[in-house]
């Protein structure tokens, strides 16, 4: 009887542990840094060192379903503490940081491309492995009027086919402040950006109120031309997420006439409390330790 109970206990332990054996493959011009972690019962455990992680060193060639041979940087993780983990690709430069959003729930081999900045593409299915849609933890609005602080307008727990609306009304004084061009972009999962030049973002505007960014830097930001007399001072921005295999797919942004007398959320860092968020867009307490975002800037709390 004791032997049977011991056998059952060991079998249960194996099921609970459910070891992860996964290799991360990434196609990039230069070896990226790979930061990884998993969370159990609210406790975050790093699996590739402290932020920004370790630079990838191993290289291997793999053949996709089309017979094309591609060279990847790669790193393998073998551990039994959890059934999945999360990663972030970055350039390792803490002074001029460029990084992707969170790539969550990895439980098997995954294949990516990375541009060395903020964009990645999951190409795992090109190698015969089916993967689920990406998980979106948060959507934030950054603009001239909130000092490009995305935490002024934050949506969380984004599900497939979710829709978010933001009523924007600008006074004459604000229009003068922004020189009649309202510039904005969307921040996804606290680090990745959707702008005018994002291939996975569909812009729907029957009134042709959208305009490419007129500031330096080309079409990074999205612009609304309030210098056009046909554009009302109250606009309704609607963001829809239809799902996709990477963080940049499945987004639609539309603009229509909004409601007068209702103002968008304002942000004043001099009077607002300095809230802190983790990389998933979740607000954390003052005692939290790790990488956080405060007033739109990343900080490492030790």
C-alpha cells in the first residue's frame, strides 16, 4: 500500500512539474539579447539573468516547410518549475533601449524574426508547428497632449475582437499648442508601438482626416489634421483587435465624429501620483522589485 501511494505521489509530482524543453530561434542581423521569465503564484523568476538578459551566441541553420534554409541565433531552456515562460528580445543597450513587447506563454520550440529594435514576427508555423494567437495585456494611447505618457489612457486584458473607444475633444488653446496636428500612437504590452508605418495596422477614415506625421522622424506617429476645417473638434478614436500571430497583426483604427463636452483623459505629472506598472501593463505596489514603467519611462527597482 505504501509503495502504491509513493508511486502515485511521484506521478503527481511529475505532472505538476511538467518540464519545459524549448529552443528559441531568432533570425536577426546582429545577435539580440534575450530576457526571459515565468511567474508562479505572483512570484516572478528570471531564467536568463537580470534585465536585459543575455546576448545570444549560438547559431544554427533550419529548413522551413518551403525548403528554405535559414540561419538563426538560438538558445535552449530546460527546466521543470513551470509549463511555460515569457521572453523579450532587445538590443542590450540600457541607455538607448530598443525592445519588443512581451512574448508570452512559450511552451515549445519557437521561431522568430527580429529587426533589432521593437518589431518581431513569429514564423513558427513556417516550420510545421501550430501556435495560438498572441496575447495582448494592455493598450495605451500616447500623444502630444499627455506628454507621450501612455499610462494616461490604459486598457488591459485585451481579448480577441475587443473594441476600445476614446473620445477626444480639443479646445482652441490645445489646437494652438499642437499646431493643429494631433499626433499619437498606440503602445501595446507596455513596449511595442503601433504607428502610421505599422504594416499590421489598418486605418479606416472615410473623411480622410488622418495625415502622416508632420514632425521629424517620418511616419512613426499617426496624425489628425485639425487645420482642415472639415475635421470636428470632438473625435471618437476606435481601436479593434481581431487577433494575430504577432503583436503587430490584427489591429484596426478608425476615427469618427465624437461627443462635444466630453474631454479626453488629461495627464499632469506635477499633480498625478506616480503609478508604477510592470511590463504586462499591470499596476504594482511601491514594494515591487523588477523592471517597471513610471511616467512612460522604464526603471529597474532593486
